[in-house]
């Protein structure tokens, strides 16, 4: 009597398990992240804290603009070679991903250094901060360890990814604690923040290299060799995912820069602190997204369109419940959280934080939609939606800030999140219908071939 084959893992349980592993690290990161921000804010005060926020936002914005999200290319094009143990093809995808990281990292550093030297007045930095901003811009080259992250996601090493941001935040907290005790000036707090970025990068790179070596996938790997040959549409996909992610994440830092330029460092600090708390509250639900990408990619590679739809619906329902709880906590206890963590002077950020949390709640509710589009290699459709929404928001942002201050920016953020969700939904629905039609056509062709073979002379 032969043993029955092991049951296939439940996709939802698999996603939730991986998200849970990420959550274990992100809970620590949320607490420690608030700690180093609180140390910076309490030590420097509102004005200097606002300058740190603006310099960090500038560097992170350029990091997101310059960096390709190569982990998405690695997962989308590397999943099938990994499943089929096609080492040469996997090496080709890995080589392309590393090349994208190298080029984009160098470009980001150049833009950051030049921008700091020549545009510090436009960015509303105080005199004498351009040199420190240029030094901080060196961290742009290591802000996203995209290839390492993609490898660990592809091979279900989420427990190691759980420590990535926690490592960065611990380094920043220790550095800021030393600065606070020493009564250090603003440049040393900037150095502490930058140190966290560097340590996080080397942590992920070392773990990813170790894991590849354990699997024997580094054997025969060379940086010189083919990259995109035999990978149809890979450059179009890489560019689309890069622009979409750039708009998404970079958009956050653009808003901070716009608020700082129009309303000053204090209001920028309110916006950034409110966003930090809102993101920290939303993070547990958002952790399902990185766990969702590899699962959807595997389903797409094996033709599981219906399974993809079912999984996305399940994740959406779970996200909806989390979003409702998130918004309730912000409305009831948001001001109290800010005053306890940051000090009473920062309680004024509670109003805009409620708008930011509402926008995050809408994004959580719709979080499976963009991963579905990317997994179906329809990253261009997701990019189109994001571009339209962001252009409309930016066009309205200036007048809204002039008229309503931070409240106008927050309300518009909610409207843009809602528009994004609706647009992604209709794009995903259209793409699924197209895939269903293609699968139906393929089945019809196979049936015709079988009928022709069974009855070569007709019926």
C-alpha cells in the first residue's frame, strides 16, 4: 500500500503564515521606529526635527524614483525556472535583477548629492545643511536591497525578512539614544538614521547569498552573461513596475516635501509623524502583500486563475475587517497616542493623522488588486491607474493646501486612495475576463485537435 501524497498547502494559510512571520518583526519595528523618532523629536524640537524629516524624505524619494523594483521582476520571471530547476535561466533572471539594482543605486546617489548641493533652498532646508544632506544621500545607494528581498520572498524565507526593518530601527534607536545622551547636534542624528539604512542592506544581502549557496544556486553563477534574452516583455514589465512603485512610495515623500515647502518644517513634521503612526497601524494588514506576490506568481505559473480570484477575495475580506478596526482606533485614541509617544506639542498632528489612517484603511481593503495585476503581467494597467490618480491629486494639492492647510492635503489623500481602489478593481476584472477568454480559446483548440485526430475523415 503506497502512502497518499501530501495535501497541497492551503494558499490562504500559507499567505497568513508568511505574513505572521513578517508581523513578528514589524511589531518590534513599529515600537522601535516610534522610539527613535520620539528620541529625535524630543532632543531636537519641532524645527530641527522637521529638517531631519525633510532631508530623509528627499533621500527616500530619490531612492524610490531611481530604484527598479527588481524583486518583482525576479519573482515574476524567476518562479518558473526555480520550480523547474532551470539553473541557467534562473541565473539569467538573477543577473538582470542585480544589474538593475546596481544601475539604479548609482543613479540615485548622483541625483541625491547634486540635488542637495543645488536645490537646498527650494527644499526649504536651513543654510549650512546642504553638505549634510549630500552625505545623507550616499545612503540612497543601499536603500532598497530589492534582489535580496525578492530571493527571500521567492524561497519562503520570510522569517529572515521579518528582521530587516527591525534591524534598521534598532540601529537608529541606539544611535539616536547616544545622540540624545550626548546632546548631539542635528548632523549626528542624520548619521544615526543613515547607519540604520546601511546595516539593513548588508543584513539582507548576506542572508540572501547564504540561502542561495545552501540551495546550490550560486554554483556556476557569473555576473557576465545574458540578461533579458529569451525573457519576452521583461524590460517593459520592469519599467512599468518601477514607475508604479516609484509613484506609490515616492508619492509619500513628495507630499512631505510639498507640505514642507508650502507650510514650513513644523507642518512637515506633523504630516510625517502622522504618516508614521498611520503606517505603523496599517502595517500588520499590509504585510499580507509581500506574502501574496509569490503565491499569486506560483498560481499564475500553474494556470490557477480561479484560485487567484478566490485568494484575492479572501485577503480583501480580511483586510476590510482590519481597516475598520484601524480607523476606529485612530478616531478614538489618535491624539492620545501622539501625545504619549511624541509629547504634547505633537498632539496637533492628530487631525491630519485621521485622514491618513482613513486613506490607509481604503488601501488595505483593496490590497490584493495590484498584486493580481502584476502576477498576470499586467503591470502596465496598474501603472496607468496610478498615474491618472496621482496626476489628479497633485494638480489639486497646491490649491487645497493653500485653502485648508494640512486638512486639505489629508482629505485629498482619502479621495485618491478611493479612486485608486476603484481603478485597480476594474483593471483586475478586465484582465481576469481576458485570461478566461484566452483559456477558453485554448481549450477549444485542443478539443478541435483531438476531434481531428479521433476522426481524421470526418464524422
